[in-house]
C-alpha cells in the first residue's frame, strides 16, 4: 500500500520494506553541441590580405607622388627642390594609406562577423570615406594643380583599398 501523493503520480513509489524511494532512472545524454548559424571567417587569410593591401596602398601613394612630381611637374608633397619623392609628406601619405587599409580590414572583419551582406556595407562605408578624403584637398588654399593631384591620388588609394579589402572579405568568408 502506498501513501503520500497517490498511486505513482510520477513521484516514484514508496517501498515500506527498505524505506527508500525508487525513481525511474533515465540514461543521461548531454545535448549535442550547437553549431553557430552562418558563415565563419578565415581571419588569417583576411588579415594576410589586409597587410598586402596596406603595402599596395602605400605603393600607390609613392607611384602617385612620382607621377605628379616627375611627369606633371607639380610641387606635390613638398617643394620642387625636394626631388622626385617629395619630403616627409610623402612618407606620411604612405603611412596613412597603409593604416587606412588595415582599418578597412578590421572593419571588414567586424562586418563579416556581425552583419548580413557585409561586403555591401563595407563598400558603402569605404566608398563614402574615400569621397570625403578625396574632396578635402579641394577645399584647401594650395595651388589648383596640387589640390587636384592630391584629390586624385586620394581617390585612387581609396578605390584600391575598397576593392582589395572587399575581395579579401569575400574570399575569407566560409559557409558552414
């Protein structure tokens, strides 16, 4: 005879002989690990491409300076007496171009991990930043040829960074 909460009732049964409660024991099986939904990012591949893009962007800055100073004979990034590579402003332009490429790579990584259609957002963001950076020299008071050359070089550097980082982002994205 059982006492308590009735016959069975899901609480087990009371056995008066050994004064123990008997419960049904089920085999415990841990839940299967859940895989995150969505693609993964090959970060090593993305950042290797980002470093390569930084090198290319810096070289585009050097080539742009050479073309403007040597072929167009415009005193860009320093006076004419500075030679074909200009002065420290050329080094600054190369450094900032490389930093911009690495920043775009970081943005691409963040967007790949967090947004739908990440390369579309990356292209819009880097494209708009490129337009701003290309227009800023035109607002200065340097000679017109120097301002236009500066704007064109900034535009080309921005387009190079945008296209290379977006391509690297597409290549680094792995479906699950």
